[in-house]
């Protein structure tokens, strides 16, 4: 990238700040099955009384980005209104054979794989239209995946505010400390989106970072 | 002789290439079964573009994607923060059906190459 483009990009952040929008568009990112839609559903259920979409143990259940506008979160008298984009899981490989073990027919598995590849592209495209990101990681898994490294790198390159959510802390082998050690430069909030554990800490963090 | 081909691309060679040239070269090599080792790696934007292009090329029969092994970016100094330029680090990219990550830490990567 040329120097002029880099300077332009840097200054666009300042211009963005100066003409700060009434509400920020926040993308929920992460690898497949990290709990992105479960978290989006939890936020919407708590603050709007609605859900974002269906969840499944089969990876790539969300294959289209979903936008929910005007979600108001109130914490300690402070209120923040955001638009939430629930994005499809990012991956570097998608093999339809992986879906067969969940009982899908070959035709269904191939269709799901094709839609999943389109979903990954859509999720990447959304990065250019966001004001902040919640990156959901599965706290039971190794955080040093290429997907996590790529997302964090791109968010840092764009100077977007980031919250890393260490999800699934209700599971016995969860280790949010491993995620904190892997990305010490970022805020890491351990939660269980499914059970609602520590969710108030996340709301407080959202109000602080995106308010 | 049978085996897996490894292409080690130097930093100097990578610096002479545009982003699209690099990504096209990587994907073409990886799709033909070669493991590509980049001395200076890719920028985060190039990594995202590589994933995007990979998704477009997955045919669900012969090519199901890529496996990428690299370390997290190091925080740069003042100038790199100001101009946003971050240098990539040593990166290994291969076809997902041949290259498998075993262990990945911030300072150690162990991977398996299947013939």
C-alpha cells in the first residue's frame, strides 16, 4: 500500500471520530461454532426481547450476515445504541465431507459448503463498513488459529475498537487465561453466551468501548 | 522422486511483487499441491484477501481450502503505528488436505505435511 493511501486511511479514522455517528455498527466475528449467533441472540434477548438467528452444532449455521439496527444497552446509567452485524464464521478451508458426519445428505452438505464459502467472503467484506468488532473465541480451543490472527491483524490495521470474548466458560476445559495470554494488547471478557455467565461485564465493556 | 514440493520465497522476491501477484502465485502453487514458505509473510489485509480468494476457488472436490501457519503480528514502533505498516512474519501455506497444524503458540508452530 502506498504511503499516501496509508496516511489517508489513518486520517479517515480521525474524520470518523470528528463526525461520530449517533450509533456504531459493531460486527460479531469469529471462527465457526465459537458462539457468535448465541451471543447475538443473548444481547438481543436481553435488550430487545428478540433473537438474531438459529444456532446449531453443525458448523457454518450462519451463512449470511445479519444486521440488527438500534440495540440500546444501558449500564450504570450509561446508555449506548449500536447496530449489530452477526457475521458467518471465518475459515480458511471448507470441506463438505465435514458436514456428512452430522447426518446431512451429500447434496445438503455440498450446498452448505458452497453457501459457507460465500458467507466467509461476505464476512470479510463487512470489515470495511464497521466501527467496532466483538471477536468471539471458543475458550476451550487453541486461540492461535489463523482466523483469529487474521481478524485481530485486520482490526488493528483499521484501528477499530475491539473486544475479545472468551466464550463457553461454562465448559470444564475452558481457559480464558490462554486467550488473554495470546492477545495481551486487547480487552478479553470471559463469558458464557449460552448460560449468560459474566454477561453484565461484557455489557459494561461494550458501553465503555463503543459508547 | 515422490514427495511434497516446498517453495521457499525470499523477502526480496516478495517485496518486488504486488499484493495480487503474491496471492495469485500462492494460490496457484498451493492448488497444485505445493507448500509455499514466505520469508516475510503477508500483511493482515493480504491474509484476509487470501482467505477471500481461497473461498472463490474451493471446488468441493479437488481443492477444499488452505492451511496457513504464521505467528501473530508484533507491535511495531511509532512510525509503523502512524502509517499502519506492519511487516508479516514467516508464513507457511499449503493445501488443507496436505498441511495440518499440530501445535500453534506465539513462538512455536508444529505442523504435519502429508505426502
